C-alpha cells in the first residue's frame, strides 16, 4: 500500500483512495460486540463500501479440516465483502473458550503483534473500511505484556464502544469510555445492544446512558438471535461518511 499517511482517525493510500478503519470494544464480555459488528458491516456495505471485519485474537475455537475456526470470526468473515481469507480475519485462533491470556498459555503459544499488523495491512488493501473487533473489554490482557488497548494503538485506530444493556451497564459504559479517552484514543461513539431479555426498565437505562456518555449514540440493536444482521441496519443511525477520519 506504500508508505501512505497514518493516524488514529484513518488511513490514506498514496493514490489518495481513503481506507478507514476502527476498533470495536465492549463494556465487558457478552456485550454484543460481534453481533453489533456484523450489523455495522452490512450497514457500511449498504452504503456501497467494501467493508471487511477482523478479530485479531479469538478464544474458543474448534478444530476443523481447515484448521482452528472461531464462531465470532466466522460471523465477521461472512458479513464481509469482499470475503477475506480466514487467516487474515483471525490471525490468532485459540482453542479454549476462556480469557485469551489463559487460552494462549494452554495452547502453548504467545500472541504477538506482527502477525496482526500484517493481516490488517492486507485487509485494508482490499477494502474501503476495516472493522477490527476486540476480545473481552478494553483493558483485558492478551498476555503479560499486551492488553486489548495495545491492538488499536498498534494499528492506529479510533474506537467504537458497544454497551450491553444489563444491570450495571451505566457504570461499565462510563468507565470504558473514560479508559479509552484517557489513553489518547478518539471515541467515535457507542451503540447499545439488548443482550438480556429479562432486564428491567431497559428503555430507562438507554436514556440514562445517552445522558451520561459524552460521545454520540449510533443506535440500539434488539435482542435478535438467528436474525439476518443485514435486516437490522435500520436500527443504526450512523453519521454521513462514518467512520469519518479527521
């Protein structure tokens, strides 16, 4: 892609064709990051953009004839157009469905950044937008020296926060946004995800979150397991040109 110009708000190729990218984090595990990411990919594709997803590190992978495959990474791959090779979507597939730091140790591997950076470079050469989904929360450790927040820093990405609507989500959301901003990242905005059908007063929580968070809300996704994510894009209100680099 040449030397180009790189910053935390986007990337520009030498031929002035813009490739934007952003990192999706969640308020905690189970916040709805992958489901939200697949809807986002379809929303971007509906705008005529070539949009691809990436999950650099994924724990909870199954052995297949093609190698280890993770359900979340496969969902991102399926929602992408063009559809990238799995090895680019998920450079580090770990077997056990547990914290990546533990899963990697059980697999006898050490997660490092160079394979992630190389895969990302290939993806951005193929697409107009690259969505990079994290694992766990923003400060979850990957190993003894790498935390989740080191991934968007290495790739030069702004951050979008997915808030799982559940008891405690207001505190988790405020802490997540504060953690992201205090480390020098730009927060593009946040999206609510209805992850608990039994939650009391979810509408009130959603309104409280809108009042509490100092960044734009891009919508709220319903709890819809098994539903085609392409049919849910109307629940998002993305700004024109999203994700807009500076």
